[in-house]
């Protein structure tokens, strides 16, 4: 099973954001996942990694919603949270 279709098609959501959390993933693997998500969507979307000072990070699908389309005016959709806290 490929990770990209699983992440993008996962039914568990909260306010339209994916409700997926991993306990650990390397930063390098997270960056590669962003690249592979972009390739999987044929560069229709850009994916970014937001890094926190404790080593945790989140991956977002940029500009997923159009202006005013999300009830809270979000434009970017959370795809994955990674809790790398030691």
C-alpha cells in the first residue's frame, strides 16, 4: 500500500482536516513525503512541512480550499501530524 493515497483518501477528518498522527518520522522522510504527495497529485497541489522546535511537524496541502469555501476560512488542509517529541 502506498502512503500517498492512504493519506489523501483517509476518511477520518475533523473540520475537513485529516485526523492522522504518527509517533515518529524523520524530517528527511517528511520532506520526501511532501515531494511524493506533489508527484502523486501531479503537482496540482503544493505540500509543506511545518517544523516545531521540539522536532514535531505537520504536513499541509496548500490552497486546498478556495477563499470562503471552508467554514473557518482555512485555505490549507492538514494531512499529517508527526509527534517527534522525545
